[in-house]
C-alpha cells in the first residue's frame, strides 16, 4: 500500500531498528554467552524481531530476522566473530532462529495491519456519524452540504471535493454504491485503490433519484480502502436525506453552481 509521510518515516525507522537492534543486543549478550544456553540467547533475539515487526511492519520484521540470525552466528556461536558454525546443534539453532524470526515477524506484522484496518474502519464510521448527527439535529442544508464535503475530503485524503448539480459538464468514473469504481484503469494497492486525480463522481440520491453528485479529486499516492469508499457513499446519502427534507428556498440556494470548501 502507499505510504503517507508518517508511514514512510515509521517504516524507515523500523528497518533501521531491525538492522541495528539485533547487533546491539547480541553484543550485550557476549559477556554471558558462555553461561547461557544458546537456545535461550536465540529467544532473546526473537523478541527483538517481534518488536521490529510490530513497529516497522513486515519488511522490518524480515530484515530483523536476518540480522538477528547473522548476529547470533557471528557473536554468540563458536567460532566467535565468524559466520562459521562449529556444531550441528548451533547450526540447528541458527536455522530455527531464522525460521521462527521470519514467522513471528510476519504474524506480528499481520496483527499490526489488522489493528490499523480496524482503526480505519472505526474512523470511517465516525465521519458518517458526525454528519448523521447534523441531519438528526435538523441542521441547515448548507451546513450538511459543507459538512459532507469536508468529511469526504478528510476521509478519502482528496486533493479537492465539490458538489455539482445537473446538467453535468463531464462524464467521470463513478463510485458505485458497493464501493467499486467503474474506471477502465485504476491504480491498485494492497489495501485498496487510488482515486483518480482527474475526478471520480459520487452520486447523491434523493428518494432513489440522482439529483446531484460530488466530484472527488483523488490523490494518486493514497490508497482508499473499500470500507472508506462505502462510508463515502453513506455520507452522500446523508446529503440526499437532507435534500429530501429541505424547503425549496434552501435547495435553490444550494444549487447555485459548484461548491468548494
């Protein structure tokens, strides 16, 4: 998936930690290497791999597993300060450390990704809830439209977002109710798709009929999950509900050209 600045910094720091931390820990274990069983020393390095995967993700976990294996071999197995392995038991421990490190790192990374996806889904629901609260409190149509525009911009990390009423000047790829985008070309990532910077239309339905649309000007470097896209549809539906309840004067005022926040 594409990264924002925080993700990029976190991943770079995580990989740096994955490279250096096993070396540092292995050096700190040198004074006790003759007193502690090698299997226990290897388990301490596995903890470093887990920490790297939790903080930096799958790549950091894999790098940490390799760094931990090499550090264990170099500093903690005979002959010391060499990548040679003297005994079959040490060789087995090295292989187990690498395998367990990679496996545990992958599991820790997957858990971190699942937690992040859960937080994203909860955040998407919160965007819809804020607008639903405005509609429930009988806020003005202008307030609801501005709120939906703002929430869409934040939810989908858009470059721009504005509301249009017919007649529409340009045909654009459409964000369907199920969250799919009917574009012939899309940029796919592990967690979703990027919305086109040329604009994607999100219909606003009033009693089942399309009476307006939002134009979503996407960021090509930001992935938008299916949950976020479905939440965007729900946000547009909130405006559709407000339109159905609004008086003609409020509707006329809202339909005077594109609205940009």
